[in-house]
C-alpha cells in the first residue's frame, strides 16, 4: 500500500512538471549581463590618520602593497531566468559572480558568488531567498596577539588577516499604504570565519531589518532601510589562549536612505541618484583590561552619488563617487585614533545586457 501511494505521488509530480502547460511556462528568455569597471580607492586598507603618517617609518603596515591607495578592476557576470513555475506568478532565478582585482595588492583581490530565488505571490508581494559566499576577503596585516602571549615575543611580525563569509537572506514584501509602495521584512544570517592566526575574531551575525520602497513618482524611486544586527563571537571563552577570554561581539544599527532619479531628459545622463547610510556599533566586551574593545563604539557614515546612462544600444555606463568615514569612541584616546578612518572611492562601470531564446 505504501509503495502504491509513493508511486502515485511520483506520477502526479511528473505530470505537473512535464505537462505541456508547465513546459510552456519554462520557455522564457535567459538574460545575461556583463559588467566591467575601473575604480580608485584612496585608503583601501582603512588605515587611521596616525597609521598613514607612520607608513614611511613602518611600510609593513601596507602588507604586500607599496601604497595606501590603489586602482581597482572589477568585473561581474550575472544570469537571470524568470519562468512561471506557479501559474500567472513569476519566479525569478539569478546567479552572479564578481571579481575585484586590487592593482596594488594581490592579497586584497577577491571573488564572490551569489544565488537568488524570488517568487511572486500577489500585488507587490514577493517571497525572496538569497545566498552569497566569499571564499577569502583580506583585511590587512595585524600582529597575532595569541602568538605574542605564547612566545613572549614583543617583536612579533605582522600576519596576514583574512576571513571567509557566507550570507543567507530571507525576505517577504507586501504592498504598503499608498500606490506603488511596498514594505519588506528581512532576516539575514552571516558567518565570518578567520584564518588560523585570528580565529578569536570568528563571528556569527544575525540581523533583522525592514525596508520601505516606493515608485510613487514614476520618475523617482526611494528606499529607506533599517537593520538591527547581533554579532556573536563564537570563539569567546572557547580555548586555552587568553585572547579568547575577550568578547569581540557587538550590536549594530544600520540606517540608509536612497533617492534615484530615472528617465532624466538628457542625451548623456538618464539616471541620477544619491544614497546615505549610517551605522552605530557598540562592542560587547566587559573586561576593563581589554583596551581595544571595552566601552568602545563607533559611528560609520557613507554617502554615495552616481549618474548613469546609455552609450550605445545595450551598452550602459555608470559613474560612482563615495565618501566613507568612521569615528570611534573609547575611554582610550589612542584607540579612538587607531580605529577611525577616512576614504574616497570612484568607479566607472560599463555594462552590456543581452537575452537568448535558448530554451525555445
């Protein structure tokens, strides 16, 4: 009896998946997008002002780089496929791969991969899932405090510090109050696991957020986003080395506002936008001897402006300019100076989109 029920279920599922109507709903174009950009970062290692002044005396602060600034080559490839797996409701599938090549530093060069799945449910109603993975992201060279404690070597050399990151996001959006406006609830779980010299910084980060988006004015779009994050230091008090007795977890609030102007009546510029974001972070350490984290917080602000348009046919361009600034607050003056930074970034990006009927 049990085998017969399983057999019937397989027949029903097979009929659903391979019926003519389902096959027709799978026959939709596949969209491709290729982007290539050139950028400049004035302080890609996020060095503080005092560290920038010390570079001439301690060039090892720069790791494998000969400068605190760098040119960046960024390329990406994305694929989108939007069948109708549920009758009259679009399903969006996407894959994206990004590579950022830092000319001044091979260590800083990285790649990332992302997968997206979105299911339309109703008017402005979507259920979305995404996953991204970055195998290796280099921060900079630091002194390994565990190594100093074990070997009692006060002249310990700097070690390469990097981590891998996985991020899973689930969100649900629904129409909100006025026309062409929707609200989205967002859950995110992120892991940041460091290389063996710095495992005491390993984090699991849980976030909950809300975003309101609007196209109320057809030529303009606006978004407001708020996210609350809780970072758990998973190696805290989980080992024999005394540096693991320091809690490097934190709580953070993030707010961003974006306004994007579309269909601008200009030959060169058709899109003009600005985004402002601010993050408030408070570290969890309650050990007074932990000078770097105890009673430490920071405010980090970023403003990004851009304009974009079409060059020819399916070829678009975009120019970005951003300023990022961090102000640290601590009981110790030198910690405030050490953990703050200031940087400018510029990008020029070309993109080419095309579609194919390969599934027809």
